[in-house]
């Protein structure tokens, strides 16, 4: 065999082994589970009600955005994260329509996910894997919830499921706040 053909064969074999290694590693990756805190608290601003304490997203502007983009916000935020993969996505999140303070919380979540969940999220991006797999979160989203959700909730206060908004991310109904019985102001 000629040296050039050997080099090409070696490179091709290396590439195949590399891709298979990534797929096998992704397949065996199992993120830890996360327990959703759905403790009711009340209203933060006017009639914006959600479970848990108030935060930077607990306002009518962000609530209205969550409702109006309930089926698209996940993908829009994901696009911001990918478009700013080596930078900050704050401005992009603001461009979606979030308040500056809420956009910061979402961008912080992106930074956390980038730091803790790079591998499963990049594999899913490269392979086009959906955030929902047969009614379950993908490995990327599961990893994000395990490592980053507490920080996001501390900053944002209101997430879509804490506000009782069902979204494009399939969730068990026990993970979506029932806001019908909430009243009064937050005690947090």
C-alpha cells in the first residue's frame, strides 16, 4: 500500500473510532436527577403569580413573554446560546423580548450549562437530538437542570413551569405549578 493511501486510511479509521467513542460516551452518560420545588408562595407583582420566591423575571413583561412564546422560547434561547457559544448571550436574550434583568438570569444559565454540560449538549446539537426524548428530558436538559436550575431559579424567581405555563418541553404535570390557588403577595 502506498504511504499516502495508508495515511488516508489511518485518518479515516481514526475519525470513525472518534465518532463511535463520542456516541458510546454519550449513550452511557447519565445525569443526576433533579427534584422540582413546586411550593406555592403567591404573587410577586400585580397579578403575576407563580410558585416559589420572586426574582428578576417575576414581572409582567417577562410573564407575558413566557406566555406568548410558550412554544418557541426554548429554541430561541438555545439559538442565542449557540450563536454566542464563546461569548455572552445577554443581549441576544434581551432581543427575544426579556427584560435586562431576566435576560441576565437566562444568560447565566447558559454560562452554567456551558461549564457543566458541554459534552451532552454539544453531542445533541451536532446530532440534532430534541430536548424531549419519548416524554423525558434529553441528557443535555437533564444535566442543565441538575447543575444549573437552582441558580437560575434563585436569579429569575419565575420560570415558565413555576408560572403554570405548559411549554414545548414535555413535563409531568406534577412539575408544573398550579397557580389557580395562589393569591396575595410573596413572603420571600
